[in-house]
């Protein structure tokens, strides 16, 4: 029987974990005394990284070491990587999915330009599994290969395994796949149940080309456990300000990879921290998984309003705790309402700031602190076009 945990890092106390992460950050040249100090540092966005890479190709002036591959994602954005030493930290996820040395993994992530195929291959190496580098497409050949080599585990997007299984049914072929490690798309409950009904245990991870593994499910299937090689903050979209535990916000990740450290990298995804720890025994913080996109940029009266502008409005007035822009229609015209949480404050001053920062006039509605929803939305579009 495989060990219950990938390593001892998964069962550290919160204090042990923070002390080790602070020491790691200091070694990377990031001067913090506690993890809360990260909130004082600027957020790095993908658009910023793209501009830096254009100015200083390929990695934007970041010193990169110990890599064997260079990948290109849409943008283009270039990412470094390596197959050895579980560089993308996917082994932890595959171990949680009960994939190990006795398994043959049919890796249906792409190997061309983008890193997903290599990410999962490096994870398979870390747990001692054999790999069929299948990539995507050619479903009949996928079925034939899975039958002939005795594939026991699938890695790929959540929906493509169903395509393979249905093709196998059509061909009259019985496959031996009992495990699936998926990512790169939503694993809907109905799809997970479909796999379960066919005797396949399917778990998902949250990973990106820039960061590697960020969080993953265990067999407890209660949220996603943050990987031991990253620090995750949940912040108000468009800002670097952490939200209260349980509130929805943008996922900002600091990678502790010494070969390619990314400090406060904004993913553009929404999630929320879950209270408590996983019943599986892993002690790291859990998040609720993907809950939408943080980029809520909306055109109102012909002008784009961005989350960063709303964050700037909040930052300009100390007494404002939260703000929410609502786009609606009155007759045939757009209407912008700005709901502001503030204990007192001057509505006229806020209106002037709205014009200055959002470049539009809007109706100011003052609300009590704590009354706006904690759902991650800073721009809400209520318009319908039916």
C-alpha cells in the first residue's frame, strides 16, 4: 500500500509551514517577517509579464536556472520548465490521486509548445509511474494503445476521458482505466459521477503554465488543498488587498520555485479559502476551487471600467471598506451606480473621485459596512439584451 502522504510537508503545523515559507522567501531576496507582509508588495499580472518579456525576451529579465525546456503559451508568454525533480510539483497531486509505480498513465495533455503534457509527465516520474505520451486527438488510436499497453490511469482534461471511453464502447473494447487526474477545465459533478459509475476515481488539480501545481483534490474531495511549493492569497479583484477568510476574491500566488520565482502573480481566477483542514489529514489551507474570472472589465456608456479602477477608488478614501459598480439600463441608456461601504463619508467627494478614476459620472449609493456581498464581484453587469 502506498504511503498516505507524498512527504512530511503535507502534515506540518501552520506555524512550521509559515516559518519555512518566510525563510524560503528571504532566501529568494523577498524581505518579509511574516506572510502577511506579502500584501505590501505589488501584484504581478500576466499582462505585466507579457510586456516585460517583449522588452527583455524570453523571460522578462528574470534570472532562470536549472531548466531543460522553454514553452510558449498564447499571448505569447514564455515559461521555463524541466522534467527532472518534479519541477512543476505535480507528483503531490498524482500521489493524492493514488497513482504510483504500478500504474501506466495515458497522458492526454498536449506536448506541443505549451507545458501541460510535460507537467504531468514530470509528476508521473515523481511517483514512479510509466507514461504513454498520448497528447490529444486520434481517439481510436488512444483506445487501441490503452488496451494494448494496459493503461490504468488517465491524465488530461476532464471531458476527453469520456470521449475515449465512449469510443472504446463503440469499438467493443474494455479498458482498464481506474484512476484519472484531470485539470485544465471544469470537472462538473455529473461528469465525475459518470466516471465513478464506470469504476474510475477522478480527482482534479488547479495548475497554470506559469506556476505549476497550485492546489489539488485528495480522496476526501472537500475543496482543493494548496500545494506546499506555493503561497496563495485571495484578494479583492483589481487590487492586492487580501479579503476576509471565506470571501470570494482573486487568486494571487507566490511560487517558491528558486529556478523561476514569481512573487504575487495574479491568476485572474476567483476562489475562496475554506475554513478548517481536510479530513484526509493534509494540513495546508484549502480553497473552494475555480469560482469564475476576476477580470470583470465592463463597457459602460462606451467606456471600459476595470476592477483596478474600483480598487483605486477604495484606496483613495480610507473610510471606504468596499465598493461595487453596477451597470444597468434606463430606457435606452446605460446607467452606472456605485455602491460604497463607508461609515459616514462625503458622497459628493466620492462622486468626484468616481469621475476622476472611472472617467464616468455615476450615482453614488452609500451603504453600511459589511452589507455588500462577499462574492468577488466589484463590477456587476445587470443589463440584458433580449
